[in-house]
C-alpha cells in the first residue's frame, strides 16, 4: 500500500454549521477530517500534517510559499508516493498554480476541497477525498504537475478556475477542458502537458497589486499604487489586452520607474497581445513597455510576477519569461 502525505489547510471541506449563527465555520481538525472518511485507509497509508484550519480567503501568497516547502520536504522522502492537500475553494486555483510553479517533481501532487460542508445535504468532500487518493496512486498521474481533483474531474493547475460560487461543478479548465476524470472504472487522462518551468525561489514579492479596468476608468488607482511603492502591477484589461487612453500617463510613469506592468484580459478565454495599437497623442500603447500575459488570468499572472520579482529578475527578464519560458 502506498504512503501518501496529507496536508490540511482548512476550507469548507473541514467546516460545519455554527448552531448559534447558522453560518459555516471551521469545525474539523485534519485528523477529524480523515477519520470522517474511513474508506481512505483502504486506498493508501496516510501521514497527516495540519498546516492551518482557515477559510482560504484568509491565506496569503507567503503562506502558500511556506506550504510549498512542506510539500517539497514530503516529496523528498522515498517512502512518500504523493501529496494530497485539502483547501478552501475560494483561492484553491491560486494555491495550485503557485505550487505548480515552484515544485519540480514527478510524484503526484493533488489539491482538493468541497463546495458543501460535511454536514450539508449532498456534501461532496468525502467523494473528492476518495477520488483524490485514487488519482495519486494511479501510475499515469506522474509527471503531470499539480492537479486539482473535484466533482469527478481532474484539472491541471495552470488552466483551472473557479467559475461558480457554490455549484458542485464550480471548477473548469478555461481554454482546454479538464485533463482527466474519475469514474467506477478508474482514473482516465485525456491529454498530456508540456512540463512546467520551475521558478526556483525562496522568496516572493507580495507588494504586487491587481487592478481591474472597466469602461471609463482613469489612472488614479495605478497612480496611487505607484505612490505607495508598488513593485509590480497586473492590469485586467479589455478583450485582447486593450487599454483606455486615460491610463497612459500612469503607464509611462511605471515605465520610467522600472515597475513591471503585466496585462491580462477580463475575458474568460483567449490570449492577450498587442494588436489594436491604441494611442493617445504621440504615444502608442506598445511604447509604455507593458508585458502581455498570454492566456493567464489576472490572479495567476500576479503569482508569476510575485515569484519572478522574488527571484530578483529585471523587467526585461520578466518579459522574456512570460513570452518564452512559461507553459500556459
């Protein structure tokens, strides 16, 4: 029987109803969570670490980087065949992607959670835990990067997003579809992925702001971020990555101050690139020295930028990484 490291962080999968407020709050410790699903012990030998017991909205990128060190240590053990992480669904996609960027291993790493607490009708936590372990012990799960297992589906960390607030099918892989599925016959994969490039860093820069643009926005939020010493910016722009003329002066200031500005799209699917050449006066958008993030959404692009700045890369090196090295 394979030995699996289980790291619990909290989230709905470990929550229940407070009898006084009737709100969903943390209830189960990591040990309680595993004990509530005795079927898990028929699948693998489990070795538990409770990292936290938090709603995932309370986690931070630095906490996830610390979590990655626990995962690396577990994976380095010869008797550990893989790692299962339980997590709240609100920021699960960010944790999965950050881990995918910093881990370099052939062993399976799976993250799961639940949309319903353990005491709710149609609770999905038990099935997600069982199917996550099934995925980890499946030989074909090696060399696939970090995987997210929820609702009978397997998603690659680089593509998965939460697309609904609370439906059981809340997660989907934008642009690509899920990488696999689990049914009564076992674990099935639909396609393979190029190996993700690993960002080797012990630090990240958390002073990176994300600003969503809407019709009629001016540059006040960007200017304010620059005033407060931001180290990097991600702008969620329109369509292919078009930007309003009203923010060009702020972008030129960011260029002068050598602050990298990464552009993503508010569209759910597709890539961003410089096509329309929006301009104001004599300034073309391309002259503002912005960096296009391909098909990454804004939250994932922000994580990449945090890690690259943590490595101490220059703006040109960051541009090359987004354009040439990063697997999307």
